[in-house]
C-alpha cells in the first residue's frame, strides 16, 4: 500500500566538536565553596534546634546557647571532614599498589593517586578552616541570628497555614450543618452512656 508509506526527512545533527579541556578548580576556590556549604549546613542545624527548643521544649531564645551550638556544629563537621581525609589517604595508599583500570566507582588504582592526594589536601584544609570558624564569635553570633530569623519565619508560615485552613473549613456551607449533626450524635451517645451507668448501679 504505497499511500501508507511516508517519506523520511533527514535531519542534520551537525559535526561533533570535542569540548576544550578546562583546568580543574583551584584548591582555594574549592575551599571557599566548602565554607559556604558548611555555613549553610550549620545554619540549618541551628534553625532546627531553635524550632525544636521552642515548640517541643518551650525554651526561650538564648543567644549564648545557640552561639555555642554553632561552634559545636562546626567541630562536628570538621571531625567528619578529617575522617574523609583519612579515607582518601588510605585509598591512595592502597591504590598505589594496584595498576590497571578501575572496575567500579570506588575501585581506585595507581592512576587515581593524584586525585586522591588532592582530595585529602582539600579535606584537611577545610577541616582546619572550620575549626578556625568555630573560634570566631562574630561568625557564631551572625549565624545564630540568621538561624533565628529563619526559624521564626518557618513557625509563622506554619501558623498562618493552619489558621488559613481553619478559616476555610469554617466558611464551607456544610460545615455548620455537619457540626450540628456531630454534636447531636455526641449528645445521644452521652445520654445512652448515662442510662447504662444508671442501670449498672445497685
């Protein structure tokens, strides 16, 4: 059936041009980015502490408590980064004895030694910077203040959402009727229970 056949159109995909090699980012650039990410992680942790302390433990905001918590979170991150550096060092030592091509992502070989050395250097230097930040009281105060603002914004948004939902339910046409029906059923249940209670009395 010739009428069913359609002619195929040819599309030009162009010519593949291999991208130019870009030099790797400098250690300093990576450290600056690592600091920013770490600061954001600490701020999020402190925000969660403030929310939990306010809503669950009914604690008032105490700047000193959360300034100390900032230093604590930075030390935790520094310890984790040091552990990453140790893993990179161990992987590099093992990779030096293994020539050939890797079989999977974590199968490091001698060709990966330079990358692992760079990773170890980055982790050790970032851990040192995080410990320096942990002694910076102004950084801790600023972080605690920003975390407090974020916590209050989140709490306020949650309260507003609940109030909006409550107002919406109250404005629904059937809400009052359904509420009255539920109250009548509750009244009948209470009277029935009162009658059972009287019947059980000696």
